């Protein structure tokens, strides 16, 4: 009976596979949004001032970071929780994709979230002359600092746990 239960639990990891497939589809939606933003950026570049160009670039970078974050979650999550991915035969296979453990995944996720938050904060600062709400700006700074402090604490606790092993 115990072996049967353990086998059932072990096989249940495949329930996560559709989540990762869903994230691939979400990545396609993000690509559509990136294409839309890029088209808007290019077609309005001539009439834009320097601040608008920088804001457009920040929007594209923000979407790129988000896409990278989704890729990290897809590959490392699938590899850590569902099944190993056979990298042989793929000459351009990035080395990190099969070497990110759960602690590394957490750190990469939080670092990406901090970067995305920093871009959102920078965009808000760039829009100060357009009447950004000070309360909203304050909350953006607070949230960003929470992410930064969380990242430092997470890295510190992971380092402490590595020393303990």
C-alpha cells in the first residue's frame, strides 16, 4: 500500500506540466504585447521627445525582463518539479537552464521582480512632470524597497543554509 501511495504521489508531479505549457502560451501573449509596444514606439519615434523615447525603451525592457522571468520559471520549474530536460543534441542550449535549483530559482525570480519594479519606479520618476500622484510614487518606492530587502534577506538565508550543509 505504501509503495502504491508513493508511486501515485511521484506521478502526480505531472499535474504541473500543463501549468508550464500555459506559461508558454502566456509568453506568446507577452510577445504580442511586445510587438504592439514596439510598433507604437517605432511609429511615434519621430514626433517624440527624449523623455518619451526613454519611457518607450523602458516599456520594451520591462516586457523583455518579464519574458525572461517567465522563461526562468518554465525551465527551472519544469526541471525541478516535473522531469529532467535532455539538453543533448541542442548545441545552443544555455548551460543555466538545467542547473538552476529551487534556491537559485527563488533568487532569480526575486532579482527579476526587483528589476521590473525598478523600471516601473523609473518610469514613474520620468513622468513626474506629467503629474504623477505623490502617494502613488511613495507606494512604488515602498514596494520596491520591500522587494530589495526581501531579495537581500533571501540571499542571506540561502547563504546561511549553504554554510550549514
